[in-house]
């Protein structure tokens, strides 16, 4: 049980660290504004952010499945719930800073990408 909880935490930390590092790289390359209150409208930047989220979700699902006990998807489902709740929270905070075509796929792709990562580990 404790290992499964740690697996969810590990997946969440992996996604968060990758996301923050990726955003720092995009800001350093001037693809996204360094000022967090400026609106982002450039399609290439938004597509890069979406792609990063999908890749990091796959990695987070893989990490969670690798750390958890057995071949159960329950820790991965818990990670999906945590990631989706956090995603909704943070997307709501930046709702006016990005177009809706970014927010919707960001949230819709979190769960399937995370499950794909777990499936790659557990298959």
C-alpha cells in the first residue's frame, strides 16, 4: 500500500519536474513569455506545450507503474485523478492567458497519455 502511494507521488513529481524544466527551456528560448501574466497566442509555443504535457504524462504513467507493486493499474488511476485535478486547477488559473483550443486538449490528453505510459510498462 505504501509503495503504491509512493508510486503516485513519484509519477506526480516526475511530471512536475519535467514540466517546470521544459517551461524554463521554452522561456529561455523565448518561445513562451517569461512574464507569467502575459497572454500566449503563438500556435507553435502552445503546440510545444501540449506535446510536452503528453510526453511527460506518458513518462509519469510509466514511472508510477514501475514503482508500484504488481501489475495493477490502480496507482495509475490514482495518478490520473491527481494529475487531472491539478490540471484543472492550473488551467483555470491561466484560462484568460491561453486560447480554449489549448486548455481542452491539455486536460483531455492527461489521462490517456498517463494510461499509455503505464501500459508500456505493464504490457
